[in-house]
C-alpha cells in the first residue's frame, strides 16, 4: 500500500495550490492527481455541510482508505510522494490521523498573515458566487452562526487564523 511520505498541511489561501502544481512537475515527486483529498480530516465521516455550494466538498472529499490509497496508484519511481490539503492545518482530527497512517511523514506548512488570508478567503467565496454578503465585516459577524449551521470549514474566516493552536497539535505529535 503506497501512502504519501510528505503532506502539505496549509493554511488556506497561502500558496498551497501553487506549491502542489510546482511539485507535480518534478520528475522525482508524485503528487495526488487532485489537490485536497481531505482524507485525514474526514476519514469515515458522512459529510453533510450545508452552506451555499458546500455540496461540492461533500462530493469530492475522500473518506474511505481504499479510495485514498487509489490516489497513489500512479506512483512509479518517485522518491517524494505527497498531497496538499490546507484543511489539515485547521481540522483537529487530522494530526492524529496522519500520525496513525504515516507516522514518519514530513510536513510542510505555509502560513499567511491571518487577516490577509481571511480576506482572500472571503474574496474567493464572493468570486465563486457563494458568499451571500458583499461586506467582509458582515461575513465575519455571521461566522459563529455559519459554524453552528454546519457550513464547511472554508467559511471559518476568523477561526482558521489561530495558527498557534493548530500548529501545536502537530508539534505535539511530530518531531521538528
């Protein structure tokens, strides 16, 4: 069973897509065909996010180990095998799941000023026609209700920015 030996864990809107794209071009690096499998966040779960457009994450997220392993069926002679998923930094279950499946995994973390990241996240959802508010302040004000109503993690503009507690979960489980 082939699994990754490194994982790009985030943060959202910090360049993880660009890094995934660049690494995918290197002949000694295998990256999952699609970025953001979400496996280590949602393993075994039946997803029912309810925000505008959230049916997409419900559909494309991998929650089954066999389906996740299939993402690495194309590995041949590559020495670095990885995936990129910014949700892994934010999701509290991801560190333990990564540690369980790939205890010696190398982790790559990309951070961005949390205020700039939150605003870029907001603009992303506005661009996609998903954000009902045109004012960032109103979207921030509505975050607690959105979380309670089970809108997906990408709507958690403020909560995603608490990097210290998120990184601490990884530092507690993986060596530097």
